[in-house]
């Protein structure tokens, strides 16, 4: 047996990593304007984080189109998935001065109670679906209004950050004397450090997610389809106040290798593995990004299945054991678990990544590709991170996907995802 498998077997005397487990989860019957999660305090914290980053980079203001960024900065939401690909609403946020939300047709009532929004205006829409051949001229009108806000509230600073802007908008702002900069960097850095209220919201999302995972586990039996299993998670999220799921990453049997195959009408068979990655946006817009691999009985897993699972557990546990506040991204990559050569060709695309209202900054890659695809920085207390593993041999029959979601604290790692490992696949007698 591979020495790494022996090592994994020796370490699997417990089912969960030796880190702090998740705190008490607040109840779910909350709204965006009520306690015990202090929504006003959370919104104030998030808006302050955005303004601090703007000031740090000497920008007068930002214009946000991404609905996740708008939600983070103000708490305002409106048709989030639709507006991810239709630029039908945007928000102007100065370092000092009023926050102006330009919302979709007849939607001003949606943010009327938000203390973070000072004014709601109708949008000047200039994306092609709505404007067709008038895109350029309408972008010009949009730029005039944005430039006026910069002049009124920028204190003479005409450096403006924008998260998404197509060429018509960029050129129109330039004609108004606006110096355009990248706003996504501002928001990624702002979002990277979570408040206590944000962690509470994330814990609620993970609780909803793990409820769906438990229901999937109970339903897994020969003859169920991958789509039926995925529908259980999706329906649970919907019925418990969640919002959407970013992917459909669930596969079984030979479709688990290589990874990144989305669910289908394939029937799961006895003796197969079923792997999934939740990518779930739950209540209050926070993400639960957890991966597990289940064994479909009856019967017992093969030695090969247990070896794959043991290596995936070892990778996740090892990487949790070395991650800490104050560690550079490069050092973490250097100390991260080394994927055995026979599995390296199919390894996951990252070692770890940030998570908040979706997958977020930062991202850590394997050390051998760090100079080409990585970047440096420092892990800080208050970051929430997902640690990834995919173990499947190139040309092999099956693969195992695992992922844990954690909070970095000054005193170590707090495990936020507490759903147990698959008992039958652990490398110990059961």
C-alpha cells in the first residue's frame, strides 16, 4: 500500500479535524432588518470597509454593477441572478457623501428602509439587450450623471473605481474627464475580512446547506438519478430561505473522474461513489461551499475507493493544520500537502480560496505553479477560507472530492462546516 495511505490510516482515529468546531448557529427566522444578527451593524461594517479601501487607494468613489458587490456595500438586493448578466442597476458610493442607488424600473421601494442608501434614482440603462444600437449614446448620458456625482462629492478627486464597465461606458467617462480604475480589487479586499455578524450569517447558510446534504445522504440508494439528488439540495435551500446555487457539480461512478462534471440523469448504482460541491448561496446572501463524497450501498467500499478517500481526508486535514493568521500565501503553498504524482494530473485547481457572499479573494495555488498562476499576500484573522481536495488518477475509474469551510482566528482555525466524513470510506475498521 502507498506510504501516504498508511499515514492517512494512522491519522484517521477521529472523524473530524483537531480544530475548533463551529459556534452556536443563530436561528433562521430573521430578516435583513432584525436581530439577533445585528443587520444594521453588519451593513455599517461592510460599507465602512468599502470606503476605507477607496480612501486607501485614493479614489473619490466607486460605481458598482455586480449585484453581490451592491449587496455587500448597502444590503440592497433585487433580482440578483438576473442582474449578474443584465446591467440594469448600479450604485454610486463616495468616500464621503451620499450613497446613490440606481435601481431597476419601479424598484425604489425595495431599499426604502435601508439606512445605507441615501437616495434612489432610476437607472440610465445602456447594455445591449435594453438599448440595442443606442448603447453608445445612452452610455454618454449615464457618464454625465456619474461625472456630476463625482464633481459634487469627490472633493476635486476624479479617480473613480468601477467593478464592471464595457468599452462604451469607459470611453464615455474618459470624455467627462474621469480617470477610471478597477473597482473589483476594492471590493474583494473589503469583503475579505468578516465581522462577527457576517460569520453568523454564514453559519446559518452552512446549517441550511448541511440540512440538504443530510437529506441527500438519506436519499442515496441505487436507482436515484444525479439530478434527483441535486434537486434535494436545491429545494432545501429554497424552502429554508436560501437564494441560489452557483453550479451543479454532482457526479457518480465513472463521472466522478475527472472532476467538474455537472449532474445528469444518470442512475447511481450500488457500490459507486457520488461526489458533489455545494457552491450554495444561502440566507442573507452568504455562501456555503462544502464538498463531500458518499458511498452508495449496499455492500462495502473497495480498497481503492477507501485509499482515494483517505488521501483526500489527509490533504484537507494537513492543510487545515498549517494554515494560520500571519502566514503568507506563498508560505502556505509551500507547506501545503503535496499531491502524489499519480494523482497530480487531475488535482484541483486551487489549494484554498476565500469565501463570503461567493468564492472570493484570496486564492492559493500549488507551489509548483505559484510563480505562473499565484500571487502573494498574508492570511489574516477574520478571513473565511475553503480548503479543497480532489483525488482521482488520470484514467482512473472514480475520484473523491472533499472541501471544508473554516474561519481563521488569532488562535487558530475554527471549522465552520461540520458535516461528518463518510464512515464507510474512512481508512479504519468500521
